[in-house]
C-alpha cells in the first residue's frame, strides 16, 4: 500500500450540494401543502357572535340586538332569529364580506326585566350553507 489512504465516498463539496438540493425541494413541497391548506380554510364559512343585548322597554316587550362578525371567506347573505315571541327582525349590513360585521335587531315580546331568554341565530352564507347559534340574553333596563 502506498502512503495515501484510499478514500471512498462523496467529497464534502458534493455532499453539501446534495443536502442543499434536498432541503430546497422539501421546502417547496411543504410550502405548496401550506398554501393549499390555507386556501381551503379561507373559503370556509365561519361567523362569530360578538355581541348580544336585550333591552327591556316595558309592558313585557323589548329589543334584541345581535352583532355577528364574518370570520370566514364566504359572504354572509342572511341573518334570522327564531324563537317564540320574536318576529319582524331587521338585519343590517348584509351581505357581509369576509371580516365584516352584520347586526340584527328584533322586537321581543313576553319578557320581563331581569328575565332570561334563549333563541337560535341562523346565519346563511353565499354557498348556501347554514350555521345555527344558540344565544341567550338577560333583559336589562335601558
């Protein structure tokens, strides 16, 4: 054998280049997965009930106000409240774009000062999907 040891394997420069290529390809694949997932989430219907207030106006009646924030990527097309004693609701700010806030105001009958009421808020999105939210409020003095 000669004084030189025989070396087998990759040169350090070639190993670094292969490592960089593998890292770049993995990064590109992960970025594509992330952006695909983010696009799917952003088009989902989602709403958040931000505010509920029930103001007693006397004689067993009052006004219910609900603010809803659009947290998804689809517009809110309609808002409705279902419960006995609630009729003639007036939505404001619909259709509501992503990030926007809509409100609905409803006259309520059959309540008393300090009394509790429950109802269902129905939110309809532009793709036709519907979400129902159980709401509760306590009647307060104006």
